[in-house]
């Protein structure tokens, strides 16, 4: 019962309650003389996963290693609990930046589950985790194969949605997003968001998925708003529709000393922007140069104005002005 409570508290982000349940469970293991058994290893595994969910990675790693030492000697290679251990250790290594180690443990989990035809849910979980590791390593083709296979397996499982299914959807959505396919990403994030809320409520994973969905929807909206315009075209349009009228109205005495243009590190400044540029630092903006009062030919400072407006909306929008 305490092990089940650990899983529940972890899922709803009640980390202090999870730690308390783990402490009580391990105390019972000791009092009943079950140290070194599969029950002990499983309880350690659950306790470590609770610590990882709470961000206590150093402590979680030590407890995972204790669980590994027990379970690898007590369980057959195809037992699903070994895959569970390896998957969770993989996530820990990924969270601490050890991606090669993370991928190694994820592969071990998949290899174990492919030996067990009755563990399709565990195989799907393992493939989802491995796909996420491949994504982070930049191995997109391997990631897509693993994640699409995981999603298919989850969809074929009897008895309703597996609680791990949303993680596979989110991992595949992230891959689509980073490959410049925000529409596919948004559709998968929406499905995952609904499943997470129905299964766990609005926990930490729900909040993260909601933010990821918002990022995908924002990128879609930005692409629609630019309507295939280049960055230079957007800059000129923004200046003509918003910048020039604002300057003439608020700073008419400076208009004769101002030059407008676009410079910076963005690809649009060199005319190399394309449909994929809108996912970072892209949008209407322009720079202003002012001559000195005493020496009209010299540049005294540069101002950057950035802004954004929805497609079809009248300008000007809210604008920010800063000196550089």
C-alpha cells in the first residue's frame, strides 16, 4: 500500500508525502527482514523515482544503484521491473546531462522488454523513453522510429489509455516541433494534455505540456502572420505603418536626423531567412540611427524598436524602445 501511495503522490506532485511514504515502507522492509529481496529492490526503485520527481537527483541516483544491485541478481532478464529500473535511471542521467549514459540504459530497457511478448505496455514505455534520448542526442531518424512505434503500441493496448501514453505523445510532439512541424506538435500536445488531466489532474507534467502547446501554437500564429514575407519586408512594413507615423507624431523635431534600417545577427538581416526562421528571434522590428546635433554626419547612437501584431490587425501595436 505504501508503494502504491508513493506512485500516487509522485504523480500528483505531492513530493513531501511521497518521501514520507517511502521512509515508512523501507522501515517496514527492515522490520520484516526483507532486505535484499525483490520487494526491497522494488521499494527502493519507487523511492528513488519519487526523489527524482522531486529534483533530488544525487540522492535518487544512490537509491537507484542500491535497487539495481538487488534486482539484477534477483530477477530474470526479461522481467518488466528491470526495464522499469533502467528507464528511470535513464531519465535520471538525462536530467543530469549524461545523455550517452541515458541512451545506454534506455536501450537496455528496450532489449529486456523485446524478450517478453506479454509486456507490450512496458515495451512501449521503454521505446518512448529511448526515443526521447535519441531526440536529445540529435538522432532524429532513430527517435522518430522509436516514438512512432511506442505510440502505435499504446494505441493497441486493451483496457483504455495507459498512464504513460501521454509521455510518448509529448516526446513525439517535441520531435515534430524541433523539426519545424508545429501543427503536428500542437495536435499531439493537445491529446497528451487531455490525457494527463484526466489521469492525474493538473500536475507538474500538465503545466509543462500546456507551456509546450502554447509555444507550438505561438509559432503557428507567427507563421500565419508573416504570410511568407521576408524579415526585411516585415521590417520595412512595420516601420512604414507604425514607426514613421509614431516618430512624426511624437518626435517631429528629430525626424530629419533619423535613418531607419535593420541590422543584427538574424538571418533576415542578410536576406537568408526562410519559413523556419520564425521559430527564434523573428518578427517585425527596425533600427534607428540619429546623427549628432553638432556633427550631422556622425552617428551618436542606435535605437531598436521591436513589436508584433496579429494578422489583419491595425497598427501600431505596443512597442518597446531601447538604446544600444
